[in-house]
């Protein structure tokens, strides 16, 4: 099955690696197909802001997934640094609470306007896809993102249809994408890409791509299932 160009652009590849040569190989192979890469704790801890700078210099949008959870002052000032770095989006845990999230959105918006910076999307993490979670709790956390004016949420494909129906304006970014019948590893709430893309704005895929001998072939296989 042919993969539409639009669906290539809705895939975010997670560079959860500490091998710079392998990262460079994957980025080079996927260049021209993929617009966005995710930088999480592994790559950011190993390479720091440099990896964001390098990806941006090649024309990619960077999703910085560090899942911030701290007192408002710390999160706000960290978010300002992210804005100066020019990331496309970053994550915070919605368990910060509504008041802290509202303050974060307000302060970051003011900072970016004052400094003529593009404000990154603030994406709220509901429940990690490696854990079992109730739909009720995921929707409760999603309501905090909506009330605080965040741009979107991170949620599994199992909750995405319900979030899309109840909060149509929120962007949904969905990890936990696996090929049908494959071993789920530490992921619990998973689906195929084709199911998730019915509801999510973007899907995030790491290991099935970055561990493949041929990353582009893996991308095409995942997006066709």
C-alpha cells in the first residue's frame, strides 16, 4: 500500500539514542520524508541543546519531550529557554495542575511576544503509554489542558477517539504505535498507525524505526499498516 505524503508529515520519529553516528544516519535517510524529530531524555542528556540546534539547522522541527514537572517558576523559566532554542513543541505533565498550567501559558506567551519569538506548542502529558490507565482519568487530565489553553495533549491511541470527540480543538500526539501482532515491549496501550491517524494529529514512533536496519523501510511499513 502506498503511503500518502501527508502521513509522512504526521510522523514524528523519536531519536531515543546516545549514538551520534546512528542518529546522523537515521536523520539523513529520513530527510525529505519526515519533518519532525523527537528529542527525549536520552538524547538530550547525552548531547544537550546541541542536538536541537543541529536538527534545526537541517530544517527539521524539534519536539522536545522532557516531560516537565516542577514548581511553576522552574517550569516557566525552562520553557523560556526552550522558546529561545526555537523548539516546535515541548511537554509538561498535566499533573502540575490547572493554575500552574494557566500561569505557564500566560508567562510564556508574554515572553515570546516581548522577544519576538515563536511560542512553542505546550503539550500536556496525560498518562504514560507504558502504564494501564482509565479513560476517565485521561479525560480528566485532558480537561486541564483545555481549560489552561494548552495547544495539545500526549495520549495513547486508545484514548484518542474520545479526546477528539470531546476536545476537538486540542492537538493529539500519540505514542504507542506498533505493527499489528508485534511484541509490545514495555508499551501497554498501543495500536497501529492507521488506527491512530484517524484521530491523532501526529504519531510518535521510536524503537520500531530506530532499531530497524533500514529506517525508511520501517517507516513505510508502519505507515501502511
